[in-house]
């Protein structure tokens, strides 16, 4: 089962506006509801097939044990997509960080 969190920061309409927080998100509303920044976090997701193939070629015998997928973006920034993986083999573990 995948666990997901999403944090949104919306455009600030007035100086008197204050952030609203809830379970899994925080936001600053304005009249237009424009998103300035957002952060998404997914845990224990299924990896894309090409990524699994690359891992098996680079790390033969190692099996993905735990995974996280993190996406962050802003209004004037590039989208950042990062996979954080933990590989297991016998009693050993490795941590990988893959940027897309």
C-alpha cells in the first residue's frame, strides 16, 4: 500500500492571510488559488519497469526493499523527481538516490 503526502503553498493574496494546515498538507490561500510551490511524497510505490531493469543490471543479486518517490515543483522552477531506494542482498543493504 502506498502512503502519499502532498504539501501545497498557494499564492499569498494579502499580508494578513495565514497558512492553513491539515492532515498531509499546508497551504496559503489567495483569491485566485494559484499554486506557488508543491511537495509530494509517496512511500512503498511500484517502480517503473525500466528503472527495475537498470537496477538489476547495475546491482546483480540486489532486490529493491523499500522505495520513496518525491516530487517538488514551484511556479518558476523545474520539477524535481527523485527516487530513494533501499536495496537488500542477504544481510546487506544499500541506499540509492536517483534523480529523473
